[in-house]
């Protein structure tokens, strides 16, 4: 068995009862959008093909998705490493099916988080020049967020502890601050940000409205920079998963 709706439903409800998950994937992105986007004096100012409120909204939705994918995938990997796989073996659901359900839960929760942030954005003045921009930004957020699913999976497999999900989520917050997601950076700080995991993802999420334009310092950046950053970090996180798998096998 590769999928079961019962297990999927139970896992989704489980996450909705988890205050940590709700705080970091739902409440925090909305609060930061309201603080730095909707309630800012410059919220209605133009930002490429949208306004500043939309720019901040997209960034905070990306943060919520990255956090959800990271924490839920890290938790799933830790559960398998701590022996949950042996319990799954007693059911018709295979280990692959377990992973599929967990990934589906992470995607569903990420989609819900994005929808909440977008809904708040609609109600508080976030504007884009076309509906296409909203749809494409949402699609990039969810598709690109899979990269952080790899990160969470790798951390969960490598550390195999109850604190793995927390460690991974805290790392996402740090990545956001230094990766040009929470606030526009310039100069040397922007140069450093280009080498962080969140930079390419955030730039791609905002690309439909900014088209590479830099908020601080003016100028623009070619698309290949964001794509290269995203590709390299996806590869590195994939290698982290590989390392975690090998390490978990040695522990057995």
C-alpha cells in the first residue's frame, strides 16, 4: 500500500493540534506579514508588478512553507529512525507509502499556510498587476518548498532525535534572516546572502513581480543566479539525505 486516506487525515489533524507547528507555519508568517507588509507606511508603494505588501506577503508565505516542509519531513525521518518503521511493517502500508503520506501531509500543510497568508494579503491591500502573478507565486512557493523537505529529511535521518525537527525549523528562521527573505539586504550582506539556501528560493518566489530587480541599492540580478543557488542547495540537501540514510543504516 502506497497511500491511505485514514493515515493522511490523522496526520493532518495531528499537526493542527501541535501548537509548535501552528505557531511557526501559520501564526508567525501572518504576524510578520502584518508587521512588515500590511501595516508598513510603504505597503502600497509599487514593487515591480505589484506593491510592497504583495512582495512581503510572498516572502512570508515562502517562509511558512519552508518551515512546514522542513519540520514535518524532519519529524517523519526521526520517527522512522527511532523504530516507527518496524510498526509500519506490521500494517499494509509500506515504508515508501509512509514517506508518501508524510510528504503529502507536508504539502497539504504548506498549501494551507500559503492560502492563509494570501487570504490575509487580499484583505489587507496586497496587490499584483494580474491574477497570473498570484497563481505563479503560489506555485513556485509550493514546488520550491520541496527543497526544504529534503533538508528536513536529511536532518531527521542524520540526527535521529526528538530535537531534529526543532533544530531544522530554527535553521530555517536563520536562513530567512541572512538570505534576503525577511528584509531587503544590500552591499556585503547581500553578497553573503547569495550563498545561503533561502536566497535562490526567495528570489524565485518574488520573480513574477520583481523580475530580478533589487529592492535595496537598485539594479537587477539575472535569473540564472537564483536558479543556480536553488540547484546547488537542492543538490547539497540531497547529499545530506544520502548521508543520513547511510548513517541510519550503520546505527542498525
